[in-house]
């Protein structure tokens, strides 16, 4: 089992960070009170209520009046929301293509996500034993159900719990405190630097094709009103685009600057471009 989880099936009390399956009983409760939370991509639910309020204590009844549950959804949805910032063109969205120059920014987002340093989400690593893919609890997508009536339904639906330090981190995120809980970082404690880097690359590369910025720019120009209807078609189109060479990019930039500064008129722009493209004097700079 992944190091963030613990086997909590036998524990008597529910606890913050318990991961719940969409059991028939829990679905019945949600259908009655929060039916819009039965979307197909809401695969599990994460208990957000503090463990101390869920402990039954001497009276046999928890202190909490309600149990707060966050929707757990696939990691791919979170990445798509972040990648949307870097896909300004419809063709990029359709093809799941991101400009290569933006890859490091997306990787840094994933690093923060996996170490649970993003206040919007709590990362849940894949655990095949319980049918969980890489996912995130959407902390703002939380619902409440009555503790007295539905405690046992949640208890019966529990799959795993979180280790104490990760319970603490979840509690900090939920409570929106202004201090940092010292959880183990994956790379320093559990993963070698090589494995950590490999994990980040695997997550990022599994969802997106990264294409050189110049090629993406050229693809936008070449689209010219063409209608592409599928991801495979859009990717094939982008991959088939011939990106301008470094020399072509430099010459175009120079010509555009000269025209902008009125040092070159439109009529002579093409002649100037051909000259710069073919003059041997520049060849040494673009090997």
C-alpha cells in the first residue's frame, strides 16, 4: 500500500482522511440530499471532518453533528484545468498539445500537487488494491450529511485511511491555517531523486503531447479555417506541420521589426527576406 495510506478497516471510529467508496448505502444518502454529487467522475469521497469530532467517546456518540465529505475526482481533470492556461488555441485543446516551453511550469504544478502544497486539492495516489486511480479530493467540492443518521453508512464504505502526518496536512488545508504542516516530501524520504523526477514526467507526459513553440505557432497559421473533429486528427495535423527553421524565424523577426520601424516598406520586404535567407554571411550563425 502507498506510504500515504494506512489500513483502517478494523478501526472503530471514522477519521479525517478516510477514503470512502461509492457504496450502495452512501449513494442512497447522497442521492437523497445531494443528487448532483453522483456524477460519474466523482469516484470516491474523502472525510474532511476532524477526527476528534468523529470519535464516539464514552457516550458512544460523536461530537460532530455533520460529516463533511469532499468529492474525489481523477487527476487528469485537475491537470486539464491547469493546462488550459497554456492552450490558447482550440486546436491545442482538441489535440491535448502544450507548447514545450510551458512543460516546466506544468511539472512544477504537479510537484506541488503531489506534495499537497496546493490549497485547492488533496492528492490521492493510485492504489490498485482499492480501485483508485491517481486522483485529487476537490476540497471546495464538499457536502455535509447528518452524523447521527449516516455515520455507519460512511464507516461501512471506508476503504483506507491516511497516515497521521498526511491527516495533519489535510487538516491544515481544510482549516486554511497560516502555517505549514511538516509532512514528508516524497523525494527526500520515500523516493530517490531519479524516481521522483520519473514520476513527475510520467504524469505530465501521459496526458499531453509537448510540441516546440515554433511548430505550434506555425500550426495556428496553417489551420486556415480547417475543421478538425478529433484528438487524433488534431495531433496528426500538428505533428505534420513543418516548423520554420531558426534562420527563418530570425529573418521573419528582423523583417517585421524593420517594417514596424518604417525602415523597410512592404514592397521590398519579400526581396529583403529572400536575401537574408540566402546570403552566405549569415550561414555560420545558424548551423
